[in-house]
C-alpha cells in the first residue's frame, strides 16, 4: 500500500465514514471487507455501543482482520465468513448501514442474477431507512457503466440516491471516487 493511502486510512478514513453517515452506536456491515481498510475506522466510529460485521468469503482476509482488530483493541468487530453465494448470516432488519465498496462488479459477480441476489440479501438485513453506501469500481474493465450499476441497486429496494465525489483508498492507492448513498425503501415490519 502506498504511504499516502496508509496515512489517509489512519488519519482521514473516520472523517470520510462520518460524512458517509456512520455514527456512534450503529451496527454496520462491511460487505466484502477484505483486510478491513474500512471496517477498522468504522469500528472506531461506532464505539462500544455499536458493532461492525466484517464479511468476506476469504478466510485469510478475515484472519488478518481478527488479528489486527485484537491488536488495535477493536473488540466490536465480528468477522463473518460466507460461501460465495451464501446469504448474509444476520437477522432481518438488524443493520443500520452497509458499506459496499469495490465488490459488486463483474469481476466478483459476473452474472446479473448473482448481483441482484447479493443486493436483496443486503436489503433484507438493513433496517427500514437503513443506509447503503456504494462505491462502484472496475466498471469499464467489465463493460459496465455507472448508470447500469446504479439501476441494478435501484431495482432492488433502494431510494434517495445521493452522490459525492470523495477522496478514498482503492487498491492500495489514494484516489478520488464517486460514492453513492441510498436509503432502504420502506420497512420489513420487523424493526428492533
Ligand atoms: C477488492 S476487495 C474490497 C475490499 C474493501 N471493501 C475495500 O474497499 O477496501 C473485494 C473483497 O470482496 C470479497 N468478495 C468478493 N465476492 C464476495 C462474495 N460473494 N461474498 C463475500 N465477499 C466477497 C473478496 O474476497 C475481497 O476481499
């Protein structure tokens, strides 16, 4: 990872995630967390009263997070390993916010049906009016467009799109990207 990216993660990532909408006490799901670049600052924001579920299909990445969070004293991170097409192992309407950064593209989800399944699963675990923060990447490489990627999200259960152009870390580098915030449409009648 480049030094500037490491520095941003240490000093700026919390500010970035607060602007995205994370707050103390939230339950957050980092879907496709990899080594936890965003899970760790999210855990600092939500604090003792909150929780971050770091979800990935990759066992090694999750082992890394588990070890690093122990060292950093971030006891509010829970690692969730899922099989590639597995549902999210969390109850319905249990999460305030989902981070979906650099995951939902054709590299990992080649078929439209699989992307929709993942989005429906995210929708299921979000509370009513819960927030999805979406950072679509690698679109051109796989013959996608922003419009197409966003229309897939909006076809599921998300509304009130807001876009911001932000500095953030992607693939070990500091870059500027288009980050989209959505709200879950309606409730599922099982709010906690
Ligand atoms: C490029 S990394 C992005 C990591 C992190 N979100 C970030 O922005 O720094 C994508 C991660 O998504 C995970 N992933 C891909 N497909 C997945 C799936 N179906 N279920 C869970 N995790 C998946 C990969 O294992 C990888 O760790």
